[in-house]
C-alpha cells in the first residue's frame, strides 16, 4: 500500500529549536572543516526515551506526566546533561539541550557526550511528596537509558540537589547497589562534590575575570543585569557583587527590578529564598528594608544599557524581535540557548561580545565531572581543589576559543563550536570515516 505524500506548506515554517541549534554546526564547520560524515552523525541524536510517569497525588487521584531522556552523542564518553522540570518541556527542547551538551562537554574537554532529560510539569504546583514520587517515577521510567557509563543526569531548571538525591536513591534500589556516580549535583552527604552548587555561575565568573584583566575593567564601574534569579543567576550576581561589580537589574519569572545605584545581592538572595519573591531590599541581619527600585519587565531588562547582560533563565529570549535593541556590551549566556541563531550576526555586527552558553555555563558540567570522578575513585576533594581545577579549565578554554575567534574574525560562538567540532570530529574520525575506508580499498 502506498501513502500519499502530504503537500508541503507554501510558506517556510519556523525552524524548530533543534533545527535552529544545528545551524551553528554549519557556521562552525567553515572554520573547523571536519568531514561531512561527522556533521551528519552530530545531526542525529543517538537514543531517545519517552515515558509516561504515573504519580499518586496527595488527594488520592492519579496523574500522568510525560518525561524524556535524550542521549545525543556518546562518541567522547557517557552522555551528560541535566533534567528539567518545566511546563514547556518538549522533545524538541530536550534534543536541543542534549545537542548543546555534546558541544559543551567537547568545548571544555570533558570525556563525555551530551544528554538531557525533562518532564512536562510545573513543580511549583506539586507538594514535596508529589515531587518525590515524580522524581522516583521518572527514574523508574528511564533507568535502562541512564547509568554511570551510559548517561549521567544532573540538575537543570526547577530541579535541585534534593531531587538528584531521590533519583540516585531510586536508581540504586533498581540496580541493587549504591550507585552515586549515576547522577551529579547530589547533596554533599549523598556523594555530591563541594563547589557544585555555584559551579555554573563560577565558571562564567572566571571568564569575566579573564575579560576584566584583558580590558582593564574597574569592577565598581561595570554594570550588570541578570535575567533569571535561580541557581545560575543568583550565584553569578553574588560572585560579581562580592568583587564590587554593580548589579543594577535582576528578574525572575514574574518580572524584574532595576536600581541605578546597584543592589545588595545577598539581601535579594535572602528574600528570594525565604519568600520566593524578588524584592528590592537591603537587609542587616534579619531586618530588611525596602530600597528604591523600578519594576521592569523581563523584556525591558534585556534591553538595558549595561556592560554585562546575563540571561540566566530560559532559551530563546533574544530573537529577531529584540536583537537590534540589545545595548549590553557583553552578553554572558548562563542559560542554554538564550539567543536565537538569527540574532548571532546582528549582535556581532553591533559589537556585542557574546560569551556562548557552551562555554559560559560549562562550569556546571565541569564540576559535575569532578563529582563523578570523586564518586568513582572514592577520593573526595577540598573546595580549593575544585575551584583551582575549574578556574584553570575555564581560563584555558576561553583563551583557546578567543584565539580562534581572533584568527578567523568570527563571533565567540562560532569559534566555540569550531573548537568543539574539532574534538568531536577527532573522536568520530578515530573509528574511521569514508575518507579512511575508501582510501584503503
Ligand atoms: P533555576 O530553576 O534554579 O532558576 C531559573 C530561574 O529563572 C528562576 O529564578 C525563575 O524564576 C526564572 N525564570 C523562569 N522563567 C522565566 C522567564 N520566563 N523569564 C525570566 N525568568 C524566568 O534554574 P537554573 O539551574 O538557574 O538554570 C537557569 C538556566 O541555566 C537554564 O537555561 C539552564 O539550562 C542553565 N544552566 C543551568 C546549570 C545548572 O547547573 N544549574 C548548568 C548549565 C546551564
């Protein structure tokens, strides 16, 4: 039986997030010049699992949640990547995030491929017990696809160390043995690494310190806006604030606040973590006073005239609509995929230096790798060791990528992808490509 081919739409459809993500490969390959076979392999995720997770709710009802795990590539080692709990999770998003992880792990030279997982859920609507059941149910669904030598998850948006601990515990029960190396970002007591909590932000912070040295920045004169005030955003703001940088704007999913004189970041963090609200305050001890600040939208925050803009929430916030209005001199992508590919050349031409996600937020996966190594060896490191090794790696890869960017007069993103592509290609080509096999016939 033949089936009719559906007629193609007459107008070009918006590219999916995954298609958009892949366009960066083509741009990077103009520099990296790897074999077409390598690019073809990287276009195709290796393994995808979709599960339906039944959860008994506190009111006695049963609800079903859809979860995914995608292993994009394992040519350089087991896949590695977070698990996101968010209402907007989709397979397209999970695939894109997994692809970025393959590139990110290659950028910082970790012996990992890329993976990612997610569940379509708003965890803020669940009780703690429902969240635990969902986390354990997710692991029961995907356990055949994950493992210390297969695919190693970690936290991402709206998942944290507690969730990782439940997941490790569930996996260990299924495996019949304690398996801490199956997941990273765990509580310290369950085999987590010192320094994992702020590692994502700290990696970006070390890059900012390199730029500070190069450009002779005086921290007190450098203004910073941070979109998203969760793990990545809070720690980034805190680390820069501690060094005297002026954090003039922050936001969360409900909107943002702006203060020309800068915020006292520890006060903002205290209130946010106690009340889940972002409030312009100054605290001394437990006494907090409101300070003058302007309410702004997330859109307005992105368009502020600041020295450093750090998108630290979700993907796709700098797009065709606002790319011409970005006034920040440097964009540090703490979030994954905050800039749509169409905006890359516009930002570059407008002189906006973008430190791409696959480099800027690679501190998280780097310390996750340290955690995995510590779990496997049983040798646990001091915090100073974690910081030193992270700093060295971030500075080294930043320098390497900057050199590629300068040599080819290319954006940092293209240079970072070219750097990753070369490492991915050398692993793929080590097992032989058409060039190798055809030449030996
Ligand atoms: P998180 O859940 O700790 O925080 C997310 C923050 O974003 C919250 O403050 C939330 O209110 C805010 N937010 C949600 N929707 C928003 C919206 N529409 N507009 C503005 N703010 C919004 O998550 P996180 O771990 O900090 O992750 C943030 C980003 O960093 C994600 O893109 C994630 O993939 C990336 N990232 C995180 C890590 C990590 O180790 N946590 C590592 C690498 C990359």
